[in-house]
């Protein structure tokens, strides 16, 4: 079967900080995924939670196009996929306190020091994520790199997030949590996933 290679013709063109209730045709809690990859989590979550509207941002436009085509084919009217860099697109698309949850799964660790500037979570972006969440909103972070997890926890703690597991702690996998395509492989192999569940205090 030939895989779709481009977005459907009705893919939305989004202005700065759109009225998301108009984009989705209803008011609903709004979630953002940063770096949706092959789309496993976005597609699974949107299908499992029809009461939530979901925006997935993926910088590899081919992946974004395939995920968007699959969302349309599956009738997931509560999912929009954007092919762009979330570091520039998130502040353009979302206003302060507009997101009920943000999901960031397995970001590239960028091991070399000269590449640190490419990491998604830095001091400035940590503060942006905090500002975009509603009070009580969830930041769901997962990684397979322990050192990177600890670095992110430190930055996010400094930005004001409250850690479900306590300062410096990592959360257990909640029952019923949707895994990404990549995470399914780790779970099947019994390999560790470092999970941060952080909240903007009410």
C-alpha cells in the first residue's frame, strides 16, 4: 500500500495565535506535542481522548505531512499537525495560559557541547513552556537519556514548575498512558524511560 506523502488540500493555514476554538470548531482543552516524530503518540492520544484538541509540531516536514494525512484518513478532527520548528512556532501559535498540557517525548540530546544550543529545553524555552500552560497544566516529558532528563528537570524546576515526584524525582508510568512509537520499543525491551510530570502551580 502506497503511503501518503503530502498533506490533504484542506490542511489549515494558521495565523499568529489563532482562535483554536474556531480552528477545531468547538471549545475544548488544548494540548501541544513538541516533536511528534512519526506521529504515534499524537494519533493515539487524539483517538483515545476525543474530548481534547491536539496540536502536534514536528520540524521534519515529511513526518508532519504523513501524520497529518493519517489523522485525516482516521477522521481525527481533534488533531492538527504543523511542520515547523517548535522553538519559533510555539510562541507564534499559542498565547499565555492557553494550553492544558504540553508533551515532549525523546528530544534529541545533542551530545556535543557545540550543539547544546540546538537542545529544545534551555532556560528561555523552559520559561516559555511555563507561561503557555494554564495554572494546573501538565508538562509531560519523557527521555531515554538519564543525564538529559536530570538537566531538563533542573531547568524546569528553576522556571517554576512543580514536580509530581518531588524535587529531582522521576514519575512512574501512569496507568493507561499512551506511548509514542519509540517508547513502545523501550517498553517491549524493558529499557528505562525517564519520565517527568511537571505542573504549573495553581
